[in-house]
C-alpha cells in the first residue's frame, strides 16, 4: 500500500493507540528526515529515535575510502539499527524512527552495483539482515520523503558536514533509483506514505498531514 499526499488546511486527526505506532522516516541523504521525525513525534506524542550519526565510528572513514570501509559500515549500521528497532518494540511506547533498518539494503545494493562493495560481502550482509529480520516486528508505517538528487545535494551542502563533501550527484542518483525499487517492494509488506517535502510550508504542517493519513489507514496493531 503506497499513498502520495498533498497539503491542506485544518485536517482533523484522532488519537490512535500510541504503543502500536512505530513509524519509520525514510529518504535520501539530506531529505529532512530528522526534522520531520522531530515534528511528527511532537504531533503524535511519541518518542523520537534519531539516526546515530555522531557515534558512527566508520562513517568518516567510509566517505574517505568507501571501497575499503563499505562492508564495515553496513555491518555497523545493521547492528546499531537492529538494537534501536528492538528497543522501540520492547519499550512498548511506540516511536518515530529517523531512518529504518530496511533502508540500509538500498545503500548496500548501490555500493555493490558501483563496485564499492565486493559481491561476497554484499551476500554476507543480505544473509545476515535476513536472519536478523526473522526476529523483528515490522514498522507500522514508513513515511518516505521525496526529494530529487539535486535537492538532496543542495541540502547536503547547506548543512556543511565535512565528511559529506565527497558525496556526488551520481551517487545520489543511484540511491534515488534504488529507493524507487525498494519502496515498491516494501509497500507490499508495510504501508508507505510518500511526501513531497517542498509542497509544505512547515515541517509541522507536513507532520499533521502524515498523522491524518495514518489515521485513515486504521492501523491499531503491529504488522507481522
């Protein structure tokens, strides 16, 4: 199930069972996931779980030498996101997650296709993810922020993180294409709402629209 939503004024929304709300925010690098996650957490009264960028011990090395560190990075992220994913489930308070565990497979595929990750490493990563996913409950909903590769690159430049200066438009275009395939597949298992960030005046407005669309889905339990 995949929906595209448009902004409008004065949308009514009802309170659903918070302990069952596990919403993942997905999108390209610099799409605005953290901003939306923060506002959605406020609107829905849910704890927000942010992507652990600062604590990532491989990210800086990866951007300097992606071929050498691609597998290390993906395994590190898989472990960290699995821990966070399970924490949200075990806390039983619901949550909004800034990037899901499922999206790492998008990055891994692009790295493999770009010959920045060996085929054997990619297969090992996918096998490990598949085994770990058997112990995971799925997100209730995935909200995907649609931005073009060009918009993504511009936002990356604006936030001026030194480690991200090596990110190229070709890399972002490859990710963008891979995300389209990912969303088609994941929407068969988890409801997906796609949002065009540029059509909204504020992140709060976007969060309220997402909440209303969520309530229309009438989801009150985790999807197994």
